[in-house]
C-alpha cells in the first residue's frame, strides 16, 4: 500500500470534511505537525474539533486555524501563550473542554488500543468530574475505598503528527521531547498522517528504537520544518 505522498495537501486529499474531529501531536511549539495544519488552513475545512495539549501560538500551530475561525472546539490541557485562543474562549466564540495532561494522553492511547473507557483519580472533586461516572475502588489498605471517575477513549476521525524520521512503511522515530503527545495522538485516529524531516529505506532503522510502529501510519510526507523557540531566555551582560 502506498504511504508516501508528495505534500501535506496530497496526503489530506479525500480525508478532510467540515465538522471532523482531529487529534494533533505537539506540546507547546515542539513536535507540531505544521505542514498538515497549514494544508488544513488552505483547504478551508471548518467547524473542526481539535484534541491537542494546547493550540500553539497566535501565528503557529493550531493558532493559524483559530485566526481563520476554522476551529469550533478545543480539547486541551493548556490555553496559555495564545492570545487569540484565550480571547475566543472568554468571549464564548470557542468551545473548550479542559483535560488534565495525563488524562488527555491516556484518552488518546486508550482509543488506539481499542479501550472505550478507563477510571482515574485525576480530577475527582473538581469541575473535571462534573457529569462523569464515579466509582469506588479498594485501595488495598485495610479495605479503604477511593473515588475514581470514568474517562472515555478518544476516537478521532484524523490524526496529524510529526516525527524526526521514518522508513517507507511509516515506522517512526521522534527526537527527544518532540515525542510528547505524538505517539498517542497517532494511535487514536481512523486515518493517521505523519510528517517527517527524513524518510529512510526500510530496514535502516533499529527495530528497538522505533517509537511509533508503521501499522498506525496511513499516509506519510517529508518536508522542511521550522525550528522555533517558545520562550527565548537570554542572560544579561
């Protein structure tokens, strides 16, 4: 099966539709699938729901889709560093579902493994738990019980992720912290599009070093990516 496409626009052809649910990798400005996001912007697909740790910044990452009003809802852990994200949320223009970072990652991972739901203590007693099923579980200490809430697996229409390099079948390696949300985000979509800096021949990657098996990757593109510093810190002289 052909996996390599010439551009992000080619890879997204026939996949995008208005109102779809997209899981995107990245954390801050690290590991963002910027080529796919730019192609989605140019395609004009609207009323999108995005699951992502955050929304980049105003002019990069998912932030470029907020500027064009193509995003209807964000499922995120963090809204800082993006003034337009905060403005739209506070003005009621953008729906926002907060998820603790670990819960968000696990919801993606669970869906990728066919798990429809799981229980966690994270969020118990907060607004995160409102409207969710609560269940008591034993702690293993003198029969004591603790309350957990049920979270659901996150099954997306599309996953867009970014890696350092991959072979022609999609087996991928991420570079250091750029791995972040990318592997679980890749797993939870019906279709996964992976963008990389380099595509290498099959067999040239150490199998023990693979972070994302190619079985999760449906379409693959290679391109040039921008290297940004999220918070530039300098030492005064």
